[in-house]
C-alpha cells in the first residue's frame, strides 16, 4: 500500500513563467444554475449532469466543471461512475467539481460537519476522476476576530489536505469574499497551509478591490484552477469592465499557470445565448 510522504513546508508558488503554458477550456455547470432539476415547485429542470456533458460536447468544450449542487442528493459511487462513463464517451474531461462550505466555525459540531462534507466530496471527486475541488474559506461570524477566522480556515484546509493527498485531489480556495475578499488575506491563508494539495481557485470576477487585475496577478502563481467570469469590477466602480479574455490569458501565462480555465457565467442575459458567445471569444485566447 502506498504511503503519503509528510509535507512540512508551507505552500509556495506552484508554477514558473512559461509563455507557452497550456490553458485548457472548461465550462462550469453553475453557468446554467437555473436550468438544473429540483425547482422549488418540484418541476424538473432543463438539464442534469448527463445532458450538461452532452452540451459541453456539442459546444466542443474539452472540459466540464461539475458543480456539486446539481448532482442528485447523496450520490453513490454507482451514479458517479455513470457520470464518469458518460463524460468519457462524450469526449469531455471532468476538470473538477465545486462544493459549498465554511471553514471559519469554531471547534464543535458545525466545524466537524463542514470538514466531513469536504472530505466526502474528495472521495466522490476521486470516483468521478475530477482532479480539483473548489472550496470556500468562509465568512466572519458576528464579533469574530479576522485573524482567528483565518487560523481556523488554515487548520481545516490542512486537515482536508491530508485526505486530498491520499486521493490525489487538489483543493482550490476561491477568492470569494468573506475572509478572502482581499488578495493579501487569501495569500496569507494559502501560504500558511502545510499541504502541497492546496492552492487557489482563482475567480477572475471576484476581486472588487482598488486594483482587481493587480490582485489577480498576485494570486495567479498559486492557482490550481481558474474560473473565468468575463467581467471585472473595481471598488466604487459604477459599471463592470467588458470581457477581456486576451488580457486574462496573458495574465495567466505570465504567472506560468498551466491548467483548466472554466467559464463560470454569472451575467443576466440568457446563458443559452451568451455562453456560446463567450466560449467563442475565450477559446482562441487559450489555444
């Protein structure tokens, strides 16, 4: 039985600058979040995981990010292997999955449940053949000290990182507001985690700071996955910047990132119309 080599050091930048770094196009199921099943009124949705994979194939998208929220409840291994088989036959690679969690709870049942949930999805990701899971850091509870919240997050990530190492799954902490709304805060957390299986899930639309592009550049060397939103909005800006896939691709290449870039569409126009347009604009920049 293989053993896991202990990891004592903190996370370092994961890549070296390479102008020819390979960027691969993926599509996040979250882009069609209103079209998956289990509507509030009980009516079926337009998509399930199988038809979403078919859509990715029809759009000639090589990767699919299968957001955990849209699997059937408590998916067992038999169902997950069906999804994996379907993806392979469709010619689509499962680039990763994404979970909802918070790692800022103090010791107790809530914290234990959050950690257990992520560990369970690490096992499910292994069955799916998904190499990466997007995780959240968490938010501050009323009166909670930010430094203590970040420390709690680091501890949870290290514990989950041990399980991730056993299955060969990367955990990407998303810059998703809360205690990681600022680049320096997410970098402080990720650099402190003693696991080579933890990095950043870099969301290109989530830094609403004075210099979003600068903050993305600071975090990109730690990225293990990228979600492309197609918009950037600086602090106090009245409007979002228009999509700039060329600048995004250059930023990633300058950081030496090589991996999946998943379109995660969140704008208001109909995704069935806009997603193909955004894929068409992003594809040549990654190629």
